[in-house]
C-alpha cells in the first residue's frame, strides 16, 4: 500500500494531541467570554429601555426579562420595590401576575384534554351539572370547555353585590366559587359561542371543572404537572394575604378599592383567594418570559392541541394590542415583528405583560408595582415591542 495512506508517525500524533489539549481550554474560555459579553449587552439594552420607560412614567419599580431561543435569558430590575422605605427593586422580586396566571390554569385543562379526561367541546354541564349552583350560571345549558377557554361563553364579569362586598370588606377570605356564584341568574352578555367577552368567571369555572375531574386542588396539579417539571420556581400561588417575597404594590390614590398601598405590615389588604383560576399567581418576570414559549410551542401540554390553542377568535382591544385574537388561554397580536403570543395581567397594585415573538426568537415579560391610572406613560406592549426590536437587531 502506498505511503500516502499509511498511519502517520507516532511523534506526529503525539504532537497533534498535545496541541489540541493546549488549545481546548483557550477555545472554551473564549466562547464563555463571548457568551458573557453577549449577555451583558442584552441586559444593558433591556435595562436602558426599561429605565427610560420608568423615568417617563409614575410607577415605583419594575422587573423585566428576555428569554432567547438559545435558552439563555436576562433579567433586569429598575426603580423601587418599596416606595416608602426606598428599597430598590431586585431581579428576583415577586409581583402579582394578575390574569397572566390564566395561562397556567389553561395548560392544566389542556393536559386533561390530552389525557382524554375532558373534551374541548364537552358541555360543561357534563362535569359540573350536578352542582346545585350550576344551572344558575348564564348560558349553563350551552357552555363548552372551549368557550370558557377563549372567552366566548357569554358569561358576564363579577356581579355588583360581589364587588361592593369586596371593596367594603377586602380582607375576608372568599373562595373562587363565591365569585362564580356572583353571576347567578344574570342575563348572558350574548348567546354562548357567538362573540367574545372577557370574564374571569370563565377561568374560575375551569378551575372548578379541573378540580372535579382530578379530585385534587388545581394549584396542586399545576405545581405537580407544570411548575416542578418546567423548573418555574418563581411562580407561586396567590392564595393568601402573606406571600414571602411579594413586593408592595400601589393602586393609586383614586383606586376603586379605596386604598393606594396594597400591603400593610407585609400582608395584602385584599385577600387574593377569590381570584383563583382568574389569575391566582405571584410571579417573576424571568419565569414568565421563559414560560410563554413553552406554552405556545406545546411543551406544557400535548403538541397535537396547538392548532386548537392558536386558532383565535376576534377579541378587539386587549393588553397585547388592538385587533387581537383570543386563543385557548393565550392572546394573539399582530406586530411589526410578526405574530406575538402572550397575556396581560392586572391585580390592584400590579400590572404585568408577557409576549413571545417567535419570528424574532425572543420572549419578553415586564411587571410593574403600580396599577394607578397614571402609572404608565405608554402601554406595556409598546415597551416590549421596542425591546424585542432592539434585542433582535443586536442578535444579527
């Protein structure tokens, strides 16, 4: 055989191995330095945008996060966590997520659909019809699970008497069923399945339905099925007034709840238990930014359900934008960066928004500790779009 195809001399092999071993640490160190610089640049870009937004607005502080398709993420905090004590906001701070929590209850229900224990087009009475209160719910005989998920049930929002009692005695513990029963006997907003009408009661009904099917607390099931496996350790049930890590929020001097600071002596003045499936979680922006792509890409439930989940109905103006659509547990907006998927949230003292821009490969979340009418200089969605554009351009 020709010398051309014979094995190289042992000395040559040894030299190559020594050279490779010497270079490998340098290459690894170079890559890690590059990754660190990229993360620093991403964080600085996000921080600059959010800090400018804070300086133009009237909220005390914010936490914002960006998650990228390469699974890396950055979290930044600006301003104050406690306006009176002048304590700075931190990257690990928890804020009430409001209706963003609906996405977790939706994912639980969708898992049960994937397991064949619930059908999207099941009549809700199949699961809750034996409850003595169920037939008093508007459109009770024609409601389906799908209609609850995309807010086409025609069920109105909380009844007036319930809201008056909530304002006059905010500290009383109220189970979600009490909120559901507040619409008993009310006229439907429209025939079931014919239009869109956002109502927390839809998701409180979904919570009760999931608990009937599983025989377990929805919070327990969400922790077992979603928060634990997906390592979302900074998503915590808002089922009590004292929640470790929750920063103070401010509802504004003219708040309908008749108080500005929403916490007293480290406890919420308004007991949040009533909200349940309508929101029901305190969160950190870092976990929210990572969560939304998991939801939208079917990693929190069977991927075969995605065509149903992302088939939106016209919803008009939502937190995610004008001319929005409502999917099953997710809101869909058209943006200059392509479609964006997410959800907004309000709880007295807190505002939140998370949006996943798949075409740009970035998911963003922001939470602020004020819900005052003059808290924001512009909608949160505009801030997230600005950040998404800047971060996507930076990746090129």
